[in-house]
C-alpha cells in the first residue's frame, strides 16, 4: 500500500511522474499566490496534497491535517480548495505527458493496423440528477497503453474530434461515434474507422441511393455475414466504406431486446427491436486488407477499454465524487485520471491483446477466444478507392 503521507513512498511514486513536472507547475503558476505568502513552494507538496485529497476521497480538513502531521506545510482547507480550483491546466498537462510516455516505442500491429479504442465515461457528483463531467479515453489495444485522456464538462459530448489520429491507426468505437462528422475527422488524419453502426445518425448510400439497412439484413441466417460497399455523405463529398452485418443467435437476440425494452420502455420502436437481431458495423477499411470476419473479430477488442474504465473506478474511485462544486469537478476528475495512469505504470500493464501477424497468416484473435462461426458468404464487390 502506497501512502502519500510517507516520504519514501512519495519518492517511489514521484519517479513515475513525467520529467519536468516541477517546471510545469511553475509554468502554470501553481506555486505562486497573489500576496507572496506561498504555502506550496514545491510541486511535490502540491501534488501530494491533491492526490491524497482525491485518491483517498478525504475531506479538505482531514487532508490538510494528515499532511501537516507528515511534515508538510500548514495549509487551511480553503487554501487547498482554491488550489484545486486553479489546478485544471496543470493536471491536464501532467495527464497529457503521462499518456504519451512510452508511446514512441513501436506498437504491435494487428492486421497491419495499430488498433486504438475510444470511449467515454460519465461522472456524477452526489445528489446529481445527470452527468457532471465526461472522461474521454483513447487506448492502444496492443499494450493497453492510454494515448489520450481528456476531461470535459457535459457541454462537450463524446466525439472523435477530441482526439488526434495518425495514418495506420484503426479507430474502434461504439455507435455513439457513428456519424459522418467523426468519420470525416478520422479520414482527414489518414486513419480508418471500425464503428458499431448507428441507424439513426449515419444515413448510408448503396449504389448511389439511400439505403434501407434492415431490408438488406432480413435475409440473413445465424452465421451469415453481409459485406456491402456503401457511401457516407459529408458536406460536398462522399466517403467510401463498408457495411458489415451478421445475425446473432436467438438467445443473444432476446437479451439485446430485453435491454432495449428496459432502457426505452414503451417508446422502443419495432425497427429497433428488429435491428437488435444483428451486429452492424461500418468501416472504411478496404476488403482486401480486412475481410468481414476480421472486422467482426477486431470489434470485439473494444471491451478492453470498458475494462479499463472499470479498473480505474475500482482502484481510484473514478465514479465517486464527494464534491458538490462546479469549480473543482474537472480538476478532481483529472487528478483521478493521473492516479489511474500512475497505477497503470506501477503495475507495468502489458497485455498482448493484439499480437503481430502469425507467420502462417492466421489471426490469433480469430483462432482462439475470439472465434466466430464459419459464415456463409454473401459476396459483394471491393470497396471503391
């Protein structure tokens, strides 16, 4: 157990922080006060106070008392609160440096792509009737490395425009990201997408005409895979892609429909219940690079980012915000994220989820726990360039 009130433990934890974290505190004016009577004169003490306050979910008064007993500066609870209010830029900069630490190493490849997973998780304070902050995460699947972590208020929802992408990346996300703006953003960066298809947000063109996706899917039996060339309209251009559809077994269909009825109640539509019988994906990946089976297997990697959120919530209390104030919520979440990344570093997490291509050309993910039923082919032409 690491204690932030223990000097030796802090020295060990400090080694995991990005180089220049002290200078960064100076640049963000975290060690200055208006009248010159600075209580926090080092970044070490500033971070120890903040991380203890957030990591242990301690009240301000208890935090300052524990740190004073450990030999730290005597600080009033209000002074620590004021520091938390002004800490967002500094904590954000620390998180940015932490998530790129080690990213220069060559990533493991999967089907020629560097697979990146994106998702968002909402955070609410006590007594809240809705969402108070959103954590947006970009995770590299090959080694479970966090590449970007951004905290926003509710005015900035889930969007791929929060992130930077690079050529050679395949962005895997759920239906929240399935719209023409997100797809265009990723393509502008030279990357590709593999997204759960959202019928309500992503109209498709098939052979140049508006497409009724359910009409094409209705002829599928369990195990069949449909792979059609489609287009997405964005401003004055059309983006080429593929619609990949497979029918679920009856037991999984019933579970999916049960979730829909629970979530939407009497307002659930017949079309939504019908669509629950299928897994529908949209991708900009060319068929000669990844066939439909491979796309379906690749999408199954997405659960890793959900596990990452759950781990942070369990270890760092990311979903527990004993904080009612608007002026410190974003700083609080950033401090939680910083703790989560530090714990990842301490654990040296390296999960080979996406190994290099086997020499025999078979996909490890498809051959083992990610196996898919052998499909009955419903062929289609290759994606146009």
